[in-house]
C-alpha cells in the first residue's frame, strides 16, 4: 500500500473521549505498518462547543499514549494549516464554487422560521429536514437579499431519488436514497463551514487515503460522497472504515461522554498504563490470531490485510468494561521488572514521594495493585503517621491489646540492632504462643499498631522500611491511646 495518509479530526470540545484514542490507535498502527503518515487535524468550526484548552489536552493525551503524529497544527506539515478555523477562506471558496455549479444554494430562512418548521415536522412525526424553501428563489431574489445584507447560510442541493452508495470496508456497500438526505448547511452565517464541507475539503486537500472513524458517522457519509462528486473529486474518495462504536459495559448505549471513565484524564489520574489501555481497546474489537490477550501495540497491524483490503474487527458493539481493563493493567504491572515499575510509579506519584522508599515498596505491593493509584492507600502508613481508629482495633480478637503490645515492645527492645526481620516470623510466633493468643490475631494487632490498618503489604518487610525507631514509637503511641481509652471506659 502506497502513500497511506490517515487522520483523526477531533473537535476541541473538552477532554478527549477514550473513543478518540481508540480511533487514533487504528490510524497510528495503520500508518506505521504501511510507512504512511498520521495526521491530527483540529476541527474547531463549532464555535459554540469550543473549549479553550481542549486542543492542548488532546495533544497531551496523544503524547501520553505515544500516538505520535507526523503532521498537526503544532508541528505543521505540507498541507498546513491543520486547524480548521485557520482555513476558512478555503472552505468559502469551495462553498461558492458549489453554488456556482448549481450544487448548493443560498438560504435566507430565519431561525424562527426554521424552528417553526422543525416543530411542525415533529408534530407530524416527519424526519427533521430542511423544506427547501430557498431552493426555489430566483437569481434576482437572491441578489436582492444579498444586497440588503440579509444573513444567509449555504446549503447543499441534494438531487432527488438517486441511490448514493457508500462503500465501507466493514459494512460493505450501503445504498442511501438521496431523497432522504437533508439539504445540509455547508457554510454557516458566521462564515464557518459545517463539519460536512470541511471534512470533505480537508480530506481531499490533505490527500487522506483511509478514514477510520466511528460508525456514528456512517449516516453522514452519503452527504460526503455527494460533495466529492459535486466538486469533481470522485476519484479521490478515501476508503472508509467505520469502526464499531464503544458501548458501556452493560452493552446499552454508547460509552457516555458524561461518565468519568470515558475521559482520558481519568486513566491518567488513576495511574493506568497507556500501553495497557491501548491493548485493551484493541482486544475489545479484535482477536489476536495467536489467541494472545497481551501483546504490543503494533501486533494490531495484523488486523489489516492488503489485497483485497480488509480490516479484521468485530462489527458488533465492543463493550468497555473497566474491571477487565483493570485486570489487564494489573497484568502489565506484574510483567514489569521492579526497576521500571518503580520509575513509572514515581512519575505518577511525583516528587513528594521519596524514590528510595518507593523502590523498596514496589516488590511488596506489585501483586496487590491494579493501577498506580492503588499504591497510595496501601502504603500511606509508610509515609505518614497512622490514625488509629479504635473500631478497627475492636475487630482484632484480642482482649487486652495494651498488655500484648507492651510485650511486643519488650521483645523488640531486646533484639540486637540492626533488626534482622527474617527472624521476626519465628520470634513473634513464639511470643504469641507464650502469651497464649492466636498467631493470626497477634499479627493483626501488630499490623494495626504500625499502620492503623488490617490490610497492608507484608508486615515484617514493612517494618524494615519503617525502621526501628519509628516502629517502636508507633507501638508505644498505640499503647498510650489504648490506655487512655481503656481508662475512659473503665471510669
Ligand atoms: N470532528 C469529528 C469528530 O469529532 C470527526 C469525524 C471524522 O473523523 O470524520 O469525531
């Protein structure tokens, strides 16, 4: 395959949806496999939905996932500008060319008129479509309106009763009856194009060869096909691959934008690994030929077949299941060596965490975390003094914790320093026996004393990290607290 050029065309309307990444992943792998170019074009023509910092966030997200583009508004490229708001003259030129050729027309309908029309259609249960009022304006009327500065939009003129064929790589050939295609606005009254005109003009001028995008765009594609024809570009219609839309975990509906888990930001904040997310996204739509679940991103290239062109993805709705993604992320973490894991974890935690301590904790926590955020509650007692909740202590089945803890302190004091924690297990089992309490309960009390919790990484290794003084201080503190509480209850 030669001169492959693919693009994503995100709109800067907020945090990028995980669906944008899913799409970008296909583009990236496809371009890499065939030595092509991956373009990011910013579709910022909808000024009502424009969000100031969104473009920057899109690029940060793509960077985070390692989905590097070859041409984009930041680095430019041979078909710059790549931001649609900087290409307005180009769209205008083609919009007027379409009017000229009789494939588009001026529409002077007011907002009020259109609203009324919509309302009537709704009552009659008709599909919302422009009623073509301005299609019949004659040249003089148009000129008169233009002279009087009456605001206008430009609409595409869709021929009646024609079959418009969309060729989709996944869905095959789909025929649309042109009479059901709306006379879509292509240029708005503010001089901005709509998506439909801009996407066709840009994909053509930027020599895009393959369009990977969500299936929700399939109904728009016949409009695009018509515009390609009207502009005389039918030989340059790209190959369409309308990818199945990612659904919620229950399979009901598209992964909602409103869910926090739809936004890339959530995964960054929770400390997921971008490579695990991409692997997961590939998995929900594609089966690896070797039956693998975990594989490097470029294996997804095996989904593309050249002659005849085919993309092996499931057409049914892939479900986004956070629990499975967490599982996969955990698998990635466990596969990493401690050194790399510590490095990545430190990047997540930031400089307020001491690197050496984190490093020591990694082997102790690796099996117990699914994402980096899990590390924080699991190890917080190492970095800050525990808060003792006596209700938690009450769950430990030991009648007089204070006396037992005092025995622990005595034993610890008697041990030679530095402590050899390897021997702790034996020493403290013996102590539990001597005190005639169950070993399990005893260790729970010990654990609570150093951490304020009943679940922690392995006890003695944690003690080693805490150090001798801190360990004894904490146990002493708990003795004092339980004494006080004991005193209060007795009184
Ligand atoms: N701006 C559209 C989006 O936000 C692009 C659709 C397309 O790829 O053609 O998804």
